[in-house]
């Protein structure tokens, strides 16, 4: 019972540390949220807005773009007009435009009302300049437009003063004529004008599923969430999925195409998220393993050499293993002495795993100190660390790898290690072998 209780405390403490690290990292950054209007009538929608208010209250800047497709379709049908699309783009007639405006502004107003109920100062405005999309491949898009410019200075001023701006997808030209524009394009386009930390597409699509998905060399092995969704894709993997899956539903294809566009414009993280899951946006922001699909431009899973600043986190991760008798205790000084031997597994600069490769005589190397954060034991981190150290040993011309373990031999078998004995250890290690601990020796020829 005491061990189980300690494990629970370690998991809880690790989660709390992670939340604080993310709050510190994201405070002052801008998050763009495209929120589909299909969520507005869901009884759980107020919970999502409450969570958005929490993000705002910890110092994260928020800007909201309402998705308006459902609202517009409903308004048009109410007045006897049929929604019309070409290649996923709405064709907006002169007759339909006033109804499109009403529906779009109405969706924005509903979100504004929910923010007000949570004590947040939202503000709705027309800060987008647009022009006609015109005739494309013989199709006249009439009053459907494309973004020409966004009033950056006004929006930045509002954000600085603590407002949450809400921008319905309506743009105006210099003569005051309105155009219906894509809310997805509008949410993505901000990255060209303002530094954006994260971009969220929040709707009923929970992420990209692997079921029925053609996968190539880059996407053969993907990290999956607990719900069977692709947890994360780098920009090259997202491109490969688009190329291999022409039949991908429009909503998912549109998301991936705009995510890639936003990455190239400088947005670090783009998330496709189900908006009604309990605390879904908080999990996506304050955990490196959320419930949606993330597309990223820079290295999300990053194995690198440890630094002095990493040591407290490394010791914290190792402590759980020490208490269970799986690792020998190490002090800060012990790690500092051989710091160049250690690598860490960092997600957004938060440390979730570590390991070491120690050199011995006769080109023998020891893999040691393999530990993974309590919340990430099933994420493949330990395997990634060990494989990274094996590759590192190969580059150092190692002839043999060895390790000592008390309870993880089956796991190391799966990574190519075999049973050995104390006689397989280099002499300097063999002389210090702890017979009382009676660790199992495992070896691998490189």
C-alpha cells in the first residue's frame, strides 16, 4: 500500500509540475481559436468557454474566429435558399449575402455572451479587409471573398488591454462592400500578421484517425492518443498523408492543408480538437499528450544531450524508480560529473525521460539511468531513449553494450539485449559490481 500511495503521489506531482511549466511557457503568448458553430447548441459548450476563460485568466492571450457554416446553412434554408458550394468553398450570391452576414454576426454574438457570463471582456469587430474571389476555373464565386489585410494594430491593442477579440468571417473592401470569407482561412491568416503560439481548430472532429488511412515511409509509425487518433504529425508527415489519401474528408483535408500553411508562416503548434470533451482544451494546452491531433513545424519529440538546468527534472523522474528499487540513487553531483553522458527526452522543453551512455575500456559502453515520467510510461519514450543511445554507441565505435537491471529484463529483451553474466562486464565495472543488489547483466553486440 505505501508503494502504491507513493506512485499515485508521484503521478500527481508530475502532473502539477507539468501544468506549472506550461503556464510559465505560454503566458503572454497568443492562441487563435477557431470554434465551429456546431458546438454552440451543445449543453456542454459553456464548459468549453469556461476553460477558455481559465486560459485567459492565467495570462494567455486569446483570439476567437467563429466557424459559421451551420449557422449560414440554417439561415439560408429558413429563407428558402439552398446552400451552394464548389470545391468546399461557399458560393455567396447577392441575395444570400445579408443572410450570411446575419448568421455570422449572430454566431460571434453567442460566443461573446458566453464569455461575458464568465466575466471576460470579449469584443466583436470588423477588422478584416477583403476582396472578391472572382471567377476561378469558370466558377463565379460572387460575394465570396479572400483576405487582403488584417488590422493588426487594432487587434494587438485590444489584446494588450485584456480583451478577447472575436472576428466573424466577414471582410469589407475599401468601398464598404462585404464579402463572405473562410473562417479557417481567417484563423490561419493571422500567423502572417501576428506572432501566434498555438492555433486551434475546435469542433466535432476529434482529430485524424488511422482507420482506413494509407500510410507511407514517414507515417508508418505514429504516436496515437488513448482514443485511437494520431496524436502528433510533423509538417512532412502531414504532407505525406495528404498526398496518399486523396479521399480524405474535406474537413480533415482542409485542416491539414491550413495547418501546413500556418506552420510555414511561423505557428509552432496547430491542434485539431474535439470541443466538447471534458477539459479537452486544457489537456491539449497543459499536457504534451492531449486528446486531439497536433501538427508541428519544429521538433516535437526531441532527444538531446542533458544540461545542468535539466538535472532537477531528471532527478524527479528517477526518484520514482529509486523508491521502487529499479534504479540506484544518484545525486546532482553524480550527474554533473558525467553530464555529457546523459540525454533527455524533451517535449516543448519539458523533460519526460532520460538515460545515459557511459564509456568503459575495450570499447564497452553501459546504458544506464533509463527513466520515464510517471504520466508517459506508455508513450514509447523509454524505447526511444534506448534506441537513441544505441545509435550513439555505434557512432562511438562501440563493440559491446551492457546494462544492469533488476526487473526490466523482458523489456530489454524486446530491444535486442540478451542475458549475460558478471564476466561480460569490463573489469572496472566488474570490480564494483554490487553482489547484494544482484542485478541481472544484459548485453548486446553492436
